[in-house]
């Protein structure tokens, strides 16, 4: 089965925490073959191209529901696929991560098909609840697509965090594992946005790096996971109460970004973790 | 219990009728179409639900319960006719039921009322809005009939009404909406899309309807089958090949080259999934599908 795949990937795909039926499919439409292909494709990027350093992976629960929350960075969101690969390669047993995909991508032929065979469902609260109640791991970037639309000069700032993830975590009693992804802004620094290409593809942004084609450079990146955070509540708190908890997560992610940048010996921008509109 | 089944000559309705008769109920049927080899213990009246003789069946036989399976899709009726059957027929069932003392009415609806769209969730719950008509106009009358049946819960509160939204039914009878889509040598799909299809075995569907009747369910319920599968897997397992067509060509090619015809807007249901959560129904009736997705597909492939 799966010729041409590294042995490591082939073994791990059979240990992954997804209950497949006779056809290698799960109830959300994930296909084992597609996953094997996907992780097989990403493994060299993870190990060699970006040389991802992972710290604190032990903070990700070995079983049961969890929400992984972090900063979004670098034009094309390589952060999502690298976080997924880190849970696949660096956890024992490996775990599969469900991302929440922007709705525009569901309209693209082929792309939407691949996303759904990998369990990357449209970013809807219904999906988040269904996945968490099935004891899956959910990856959420509370900055949303706007997070990837940061210019290089604004690297490691954070755009306003949505609060939906916190209500969902409280409602479904899910622990939050904060993480920082650093290096992504250096891998694909966005110097400008192309409005025309964004409109043509229906994407919210089309990033233009200095080398024009939006393809990330092989710079070392680091994923820094923090200890799980659990919050008391049922998700029906006032906006103000929710916002306070979101700020806690955001501050934790900012700290993790600082630790990550230090570990990579990258300069720490003065505006680290600040709102996009705030000046340093 | 005396049970009247409207649309009894349909493939699924016949199975429900036989199950009820075997369980000792008195079964009557109403349909414009004949059921030539109906069992002796099932009395079938050939009449149009919207015409006077149908009302006479209610008046003379006074059924305790009615199972309304007399709605139609684009497959069996043209648009105007379909509106009349689905909307006026459904109203007639409830009005006659109310007038002639029917205590319980089951409306057998479809899971497609939720509609298929890029931003629709998987596993619809009963509280999700039925948006089927927004992308697929040919479903508008079925959505309206479903909602009308739901309105019986407050219009005629003394009648016990349940609306069942059942996934596609598949099985050896080779009949039904999904079966006709799968009927040709090639299954037309939209290039680059491979949505999950949610279906159940026809025997499981018949069993679920009988359970709903016996449990005197009240309200709107999804009735789901085993795990949904992508259309590519469905086609492969039933021994067919998919014919992925670029979207601009999809509608033009339908009805030609041995491909099935589908109304405008049907492509949304071939691009995006309609998957439902049947857990409420299962909790209240103890229903669990006996046929796995594999067994269901294979029973369709090899009806013998």
C-alpha cells in the first residue's frame, strides 16, 4: 500500500486517530489515501525545506478533543500545513488536525475536493462542534484570513482575534493549546497585495513577495506549543467576559512568539503581538 | 391500527405497507398508479388524492393514521403537475385527516430540503433552515410541502404529526431519486467535485417509517443511514464509472449520450454534500440502520 511513501509516513497513517471504514473513509469524508499522499508530500517540507523545529508538542493531548490556537502568518498559510505535519510526525501516536477552511475555497474545483478528503471543512461553527464532539483536534487561527494579509513591515503583529473560538471551547469544554508559528513571515514576506488576482480567484488577498511568485523560501521555522489553557464557563457569557479570556490566549501566544523568535535568533519587532492598527 | 398509505404504489411505500400488514395492522392504500400484485390483505384504492373519491376513502374507512408518501420529484411529473401533487395533495391529506378524525399523520419527506451549498454544514440538524430551493428551484415545492406538513403541528395540534426527512433510499428495487441518477452506464459528475452522498437501504427506510408510526413521534426528524460516501466511491462500488464534466458543460450534456436528465440547479447537489444528523430520531425510536453503506451499495448492484 502507498508505494513511494517514506516508511515513517506509511506506518503513521495506520496509527492515526481517524476511524476509517472499509473504504478508508471516515464520517467527515476523510480518505486515508489522500491523507497518506498529503502527509507524504509535506514531510520533506517539514523536515528539510523549512527545517521545522517543534517545541512543547507534549502539551497537545494524546487523545480527546483539543483546540490548537495560534498566530497566522506569511501570505500563503504554510503554518496550517506545518502544524498538521508536526502533530502527525512528532506525536506518538500521530494525530490528525482539522483546520477550518475559508468558505471561498469550497467553490474551487479540485481544491475543495482535496480539502474535504483531508477533513478540512468549511469554517462554520457547526463543523467545529461536530469535530470536537467527535474528539478530534481543531486548528483555529482566530485572526482569520486577515491574519495572512499582513505586510512584512507588520510581521508578528496580530490582527483582532475573533471570539467565536472561545465560545466554542467553553460550550464544548475543550482545552485550548496555544502556539506560535515563527519564521513564516520571513519565508514569504508580503510586500504588496494584488487586488486583481485576489478578485479573479475569489481569495481575500493575493500576496506579492519580492520574488513576485507567492512561493515560500526555505527558511527555518519554529512551532512553539504552550501548556493547555482551560477556561470555566458555558459559552453564554457576555461579550466582555469572553473578550477577557481571548486576551489571555492572545497574550500567551505573544509570549510564545517571543520565545520562538529568540530560539530562532531572529530580531524581535518592537510591535510584537500588537494590533495591526496600533503603532509601536 | 388502521393505516392509510398515500402513494402506496411507490417502491418504498409498498415495503412499508407489507411490513405494517405483517405486523397485524389494517393497511389501506391510495394511489393514481395501480399496484397490480398487491397482497390480498392490503386494499388499494386507485384515486387521485386531490379528487372526490380520495376524500371518500377517508370518510368511509376512517383510518387511525395516515402515512403520506404521495409526493413526487422531477422524475415522475412535470413542474406544474408536481406543484399540484406536492402542495395540494399534502394539504388534502391534512385537511381530510383533520375532518375525518385521523389521529396521527406521518409526512415522508426528503433530506435534500436542506440544500447543497459551499457554505452549508455537514450533518444538518432538524433546526437548520431548509434552503434546498435556493440553489435548486425544482425542490421548491418539496420544501414547501415539508414546511406545510410541519405547520400541521400548530394548525392541528390535536393530530400527532411527524415529518421525516429521509436520506436517499437505495436497494434492489432500483427505484428512487438516487437510483435514477445512477441508472446509466456513466454517472455524470462535476469535474473537481466529489461530494459525500448520504443514503440508506430501502428496508432500513421502511423499518424507520414503521418505528416512527409505532412510537407516535411528534415533530420534525432526520432519518439518516450509515456513513455517507463520496460519489466516486458510490459509483465504483455499484460497478459504474463517473464521467466528470467541466461545470459549464455539465447541464448541456445531461439527457444526452445515455446520461440521466436533471433539472436546472441539480449541479449543486452533485458538487456539494447533503448530509444529515439522525441522532434525535435514533434516540427516540431506537432505530439503527442494519445495512452498512457497503451492503446497501452492493444490494443495489446485485439486486438478485
